[in-house]
């Protein structure tokens, strides 16, 4: 199983850290749209490593499909064909209050964004004139001055981050791959994600051979008791944050923990983040994340996703994970699969 890990930090440190992570055995690196731009670290890393690079995720709704297409196309060239454009929708408060943009019909908007980007790519590749007219954007003008021409490595893959059935169906219908949300469980993945994928593929007249599944996993890895305790605290903090969001309620519902969601939400609005983590018990950690030694975490990941994916994205949330443990997790995953 190939392993992607997060490229954290500032863009000026990205190339050095990318080299370190690849030396640990990482097959790919991904960025998160958090405190820094999601694209610039990948541009910095592109010339430093030969690994696959991906946005995980770039928030699509506030951006024009044309902006996304240009950036993705150029990163595909910089990486010599090793870039994947991972897109996500975010939730309404962030789109309206942080990005200052408009929120409506997120699944329909994301579906159209993918189709618009693909139409732009097709025009640049000389496959068809640009004649995209959607509900949310129109792209019908591409004079030669603004057309970069065919990419020597072809257009990059476009993946969608999704959890609910509408977004998951949209991803399977039009995108090249699905980024399975890290706040998840084996039961939710089997009972809700996989059926939605099949429905989306059927709508698009596609098969599983046309579509990649990229699971994302919250990993609490350690060797010593102190490392494992710190990892569990980091995992509980992130699970509490995710669980406070109504969009993630279906995962808790499937597992029988739906009553904790409004409690987490109320605590988040009061800024009581430590109390949120305390509501996440050991059973939640084991079902919604993986926790243990590198070998134990690898076995849990393969058991959960090994029949459906050949690569996984690993998050190490809010705790000091050592490079030794990262390297041993990667090695264990590659050996276990």
C-alpha cells in the first residue's frame, strides 16, 4: 500500500521537509488548506522530490474553475506528471464568514466545478472547443493568448473529498477519485460510502476501473506509553473537532454515538475544546481513527481499506510524532499490504 503523508509548515520550509519525508519512505505528500496556502508548498516541493503531490484539499467553492485549472495544470508540469488536484467544499460558515463567498447546493457546485475544469483541460489539450455553460459558471472564451496548450504530461487527476451520499455520488459520477474523509469508520465506509460510489458510477456510465478511492486516516502512532498517550490525546482533539460539525453526524449515527454530536457542537461554540476531547472515549478512537504501534496501526488501516484502495493518506493530528515512527508505519503498511 502506498502512503501519503501531510506536508506541514510554511512554504519556505516545504522543500526541506519534503525531502525528509520522502527519505522516510513516503510515496506522496499532500497539503491541507489551513494556516498557509495549499498550493505554494507543493510548488516548492516539486523540484525537491520525485514523490506524488496533492492538494488535500483545495477549497473549490470560493475559487473560479479557471483559476483551479491554471494552477493544477502548472503544478502538473512542475511535478512532471505527479500532481493530483484534490478539491473540497468546506461547510457553510467557513465559506460565508471566512472566505467571504457564496454557499448553495454544495454537491451540485462541486460536480459542476469538476466538469468545468475538465472542459478547460480539454480545450487546452486541443480536444474540443471551450463551450461550458453551467448553472454556476460559464466558460466559453479562450483566446490563444490565454491558452497554455497541451500539457506534456497530460491533465492532472481531479479528486473530490466527500462524506455524505450526495457528494460521494457526485465524485463517483464525474471525478477521477474520491478522498474518503478522515472522520470515518469501517461500518460507515461499508454501509454508506461504497453504495454511494456504486450509484455515482452507474449515473456516470463508469466502472470501478475508472475511479480511484483514496482513504484518509487519523493516525495515533507510538512505541512507548508516553508516545501512545500523547497520540491518543491528539486524536481525541481532532475527533472532537470533527464531531462537533453537523456534517459528520452520519458517522456518529451509524456507530450509535449520535447523542454526542450536539454536546460537541455546544462546547465548540463556547470554545471549550479540552472538554470536547474528553467526550471522545477509547471506543471512538479505535473506530474513527487508528491507534497503536506502527505495526498495529498498519494492520488496522489494511483491515479497513485494503480491499478497496492501494494507497492511503495518513494524518498525525496535534501530537509530536517522531520521524522514526512515521518511517516504521510506512514500512509496516507496505509490508502488510
